[in-house]
């Protein structure tokens, strides 16, 4: 099956999503975004915490 046939089949054969399905998709997208924000905050906070711990040891 060619790529054009796949595109045509997917664009014409997909039924519209019901209301609850759209709601679930929105909630899942929101939770994915929240998970990314937590990951980014940890990525930024870890080196900052390490640096302040190092400075505290140097000062003491």
C-alpha cells in the first residue's frame, strides 16, 4: 500500500470523535504538559541546589 493510499484511507475513514473522547484527549494533553513542566523544573533546580550546597560547604 502506498503512502497516498494510507493518507486517503486515514483522512476519509476516521470517524469524528465524540465529546467524552475529546475531553479525555484534552485531559491527557494537559497531564503530559504538566509532566514536562515538572521534569523541566527538576532539571533546572538540581544544579542550583547542588551549587548552593557546594557554596555552603566552601563558606563553612
